């Protein structure tokens, strides 16, 4: 049995839809911010979450990056990842 990626309950063929390779109920395909029902022609997605076009733009404009969605900036992730690696010290070589 196929399961809905949003609500994790079984999806029957009559209510099944596939968006970004995710199986969903028609009713579960809604904006994360306002819960408005979406269609395949009027949505944007980020990290597997769906937004109506207006809220996607609004959340992006809030900070000018993906922090408006509650995610960290890519540069912060890269800095954090690079801090974990030991680089050879120029004085010892």
C-alpha cells in the first residue's frame, strides 16, 4: 500500500497524486504557510515542502534568502562543515 508523504496514511488510487516524486492525497497538497489547496500549476517547493506562489515569494523576500522559511543559509552550513576539518598549520610545515 502506498503512503502519503504528508500525513503518512494510505493513499487510494482515486485520491493519489505525485508531486516532485512524492505521493500525496489531493487534500494534503497544500501550502505549508496558509494551508491553501494547491495545484500542479500554482506551487513552489523547497526542501520537500510546498508553498503557494505568493507565500513562497513573501517568505523569501522577508530576509532575501531561505532564512525566511526557517532554514539556515548555505554559506553558514559550509562554514560549519569546514570548521570540523583540520587544516594543516602553516607554521608546522
